[in-house]
C-alpha cells in the first residue's frame, strides 16, 4: 500500500506499509508496525518510525 500524509500535528499509527510512505507538513508523528516502505519526508520536524 502507498500512504500519503499531509498537514500538521498529526499522530498516525499504521499496521503495515509496503510500497511508499510520504509525509508532507510539520510536526507529524507516524509509526508503522510492519513493512519496508520507501519513506519520503518532505516536511519539517516529522517523526517516522517503525515500531
């Protein structure tokens, strides 16, 4: 799956991301549990972690 996230101050938890994870905006916290996506962080102060 491909996931696109935009905006500010979002807190998002995902079960699995396989293809691509794109985050645009600022101060977003994104956690995914499974998968090996290509991560594109074109925003500012975003946290993207697997866990």
